[in-house]
């Protein structure tokens, strides 16, 4: 047969065989794809607002495998990794034929393996589909898998898989887990010495573990440094300096911050791999340290809980459920931020705020602190003494019980509870009981989180905000009526800002209040500046008594330390709104110079004469006076029925210039927006309406 005829017959046959082989490979590739779905299994992470790791959970098999991408690691580390493991990684398609030929020649020449030829793609294939034995068949499958992986993934995606799955000894997998365990930091900024160690460990992870074989780890790191210097990836000087850097010889614990919140996140969404919270890791870490140290300082079996939030947005930036989640002696697994306890005196500021809003008192109004009987209820001060005549300002700063109950008796416990509901907080009352005067001294249960939510509204100029951490609720402003008027909220904050700091703490420019529950079971302190509010609870989770426990002595120092170690810069409290001024006692209207009215007094007076009632403007009215126009604003006519003359009108807590005996008056607003109008008659009885001025 001639050569021409052979070619005529052979070429088509060869072409058919080549095409058949191509389709066979394509069929095999599609029929037996690489098991890339296995790479989806990684550790669950709980992250802060900026994406920083708060806590990671080991996988079911006990491995710590944190998802890692090229953007998560130091570029110098990637450069060293590729130069050491796979120099032509960016050029080949899964198999480096030059390296393979070199390795085969060295094996034939020396009779042993001198150098390997595994590319990073081949190593990824081995990591996601491990083989028990290293045989020729296993190697050929690894080569085929590497080619398949290269067809499906980009080079950076292949690097991502290596960075996530590379073994680092024990139950550590991936560069992030190794960097956190050996260096206590994310791998975004590694030193040359650290990067070299992380390049070296995956080759023989168990034999080179620094905590078990430090000499082997040092030798492996030195080989990496030497080769990097030869390849001009690093300078010789850098290599020499890195070589004398100590290698850590013990493994660190991976981050475990916000333990209670992290557990709640996993329970709520068990299939989610990354849970994003509103917490700030540095703040959280500082608060946890304060809680842990504070509990240790104050004795056994006690715990500390803390909640810190942004008063403008409601976002929780720090949340500590116990002094130590892993301390069984302190029942650390109980999240005390969500347990209902007696709040002691911490609700008093809202009583005073309501009294300010109603125009019943001013800061310098004189009020009695003497034994009193309120239909059988006889409150006493914490130290069993009485101060006599004091100003309202002093009464709140000293947290005197009798004045607070006098004011609560006047404004009404039910109205106070209604204000709490505006902030979406519902204190827990004893079964089948209506709100009574005892709620002013802790006779209702609240959680720390709810208490901080109330104070967030107070700090936010009276406008309530909803706390949220993205796991248990979303943060945001609460639509509807204010918790307190802006003027009333300013008066309360102005008073609390001058409370003396606890012994050993320096003034930090925060307004705060303390509370102690009956029987020395709970100590509280809640404080705020112009940006953040922090609440502290201290006590025993089993509700046992702690002799001598007080909010001022136990919780307040932790509050001040918490503000200091959270890392926040103190923001000044906001300036007072229009009408918010502190008026001297001698300049107050006669009806506000001394407070002596109680609910029973008002009841007996009403039998003889009807209490005053504002008939115009009505509650919630929207009145147009030209506040949004350039010309002069028109005055608003005020009308009332009932009451005994003379009458004193107040706008946003500030008295109008004249006392009048007429039942029709005029008021010229300072500007538009919500305003509270109050009238007080000669008997001290008051009525208020809230209007919006356009």
C-alpha cells in the first residue's frame, strides 16, 4: 500500500479517534465532576458591624475552618506562597509540565523523590478529595481533578479554596484559623516571619506544629525564608531579621466574644454561615473585660450584665450577658440582659420628667422629704433618714424615695406606665395588680435591655428608640408620641449630669442614675452622654441576696469603667431646647415654689370646684400660625374651663410672662414643631395638651 493511500486512510481514523477522545473526556468531565460542593462546609462566624470576627464555632467534626479569600490575607503572604509552592501558578492549567518533567528526571537520576510537582490546583484537589494512600492512581486522579478545577474556577477562586482548607495541624484548617490561633490576629497584615511560618506549616502540619515541635517549625520557616531571599521575593536583610523572630510555642483560643448573642444567632438561623450584628468588637471586648474584672473584684457567685447602645440609632454596640459565659460558679450561661428583675430607683427620672412636663414642678421647686402615708403605703428612704425640705433637683440627685412617690401620686402610676409603652417597654407587674405607687421604687420588673431602651429615649431628647443587634430585633426610631417632651427630658438629664461620680471614679461628663432592689438582690446603674447609653446590672443570677449591695457602690463604678474602657470618646450632652432653662426658686410662679399637692388633695379640691381643663387648643391639634413663613408668626389663643384663678400658663415647661385671672390668654410660640401647653390654677391643679405648630 502506498504512503499516499496510508495517509488517506490513517488521517480520518486519527481524526475520528481524536474527536472521540475529546468527547470522551468531555463526557467524563461532566459525568464525574470534582466534588466542589464539599468546600461549602466551613465554620459559622458571628461578625460585628464592621465585619470583624466576634466568635467562630467549630464544625461538627471539631475542625476550625474559617472561610478565607484572597482579599482576607496579606499580599506578601500570597506572593511567598506562590513562589514557594507553585511558581507558574498563573500560567499553567492545573498541571505544571515543566515541574513534572523535572521531578521525574530527578527521581530517575537519584532513585528517590527530590522535589514534588504538585501545583496549588493539585493540592486543592487533594484537600477536597483526600486519599488514604499515595499511589500512582491517586496521583493521576489528582492531576485530572486539578484540570477539572481549573476549567471551573478562576485562579483567585482556587487560591480561596487553598487558603480555606490548607491543614495547619490539629483541628486547624485554613490561613485565618492558623493566624488567629498562632498570632492572635487576622492574616491581613502579617510580618515576613509570620507569613513564612504559615507558608511552611501545611507541608507537614503535624510534624511542624510549633506547640509540639518548635525546632521543626523553625527549620521549615528558615527554608522558606532562604528560598524567598534567593528568588528576590524578600531582601536578605528581611530574611535575616525574620529568622531571629521568636515563633509562638502555644496556641491561642479563637475569638469568643458576645457568647450569648452568638449562641442566639445560631439558634435562630442554624444554616447561616455568617451572622452580622451591630456590635463593635473593640467596645465589646472592653466591656467584657470590665464585667469579668468587676465580678471577680466583688465576690463569688455574682455576675455582671451590660448593654451599650447608640441613642440616635438604637444600635446595640456592646452586649455582655454575664461576667464569664464559661464560669459555671457564676451561672455564666444565663443571659442576664434579658432576665426580668426589680429595677430599684432607676425609674425615678421618668416620674420627675412627667412632673416637669405637666408643669407641676421646676428644678428648684421645694418638695418635702418627710414621713408620709399614701392610703396605707408608707415609703421610706434607703438610709431610713429624711432630709426635710429639699429642691426637686436635690431630691432626684439624692434619689430620695418620699419625694418621688409624692410626684408619682400626682402624675399617676397609670400615666407613667403609658409613657413606658410609648417606648415599647412594658414593666411586669405582680399578677392581677394595677399599677401602683410601688413601681416608683422598684415594684415592677424590667430587663436590663428594656431599661437601657427607656434611657436611650431619655438621652435622645425624649424621642424613644428601639434597641436592636440584628439578631434579636432591628434598631430604629419608634414612631408615635415622645416618651417625654424635649424640655422635660433636658431637665432630667441636666439634673443627672451633676450627680457625683462614685468613689474612685473621675467625672466623665455623663448623666447617670443608680438603683438597688429590695433585699440587696440587684444593683443597677444607667448612664448616657450625647451619643451612647450604657446600662449595668450586678447581682446573683439565682436571685440570692448580696449583703451591702448597692447601685452606687457596686454598679456605678462598673458603669464609669465601662465608658472608659469601651474606647468611646465622650460626647457632650445636647444643649437645652427653646424654653429649657433652670429658673431660680424666687423667680418661680407661686404655684411652683413649693410642691404639696397629692392625688388625694386634688380629689378633695375637685369636690368643691372643678379642676382646670384646656378647651382650646385641643389635645393633638395642628395649628397654623405661619411658622414656615418669613412674616411675623401669629399668636395662639388659649382657652380653659374650670379651675380657680389666678392661672399660670407654661409653654414647654417655661412660664409665660403674666399670671392672669382670665380664662382666655394668648401665646406666641418661638417656632414650629411640637409644644406642650400647661395651665396651673391657684390650687396647684394642672392640665396639659400637646399641639403641633405649623
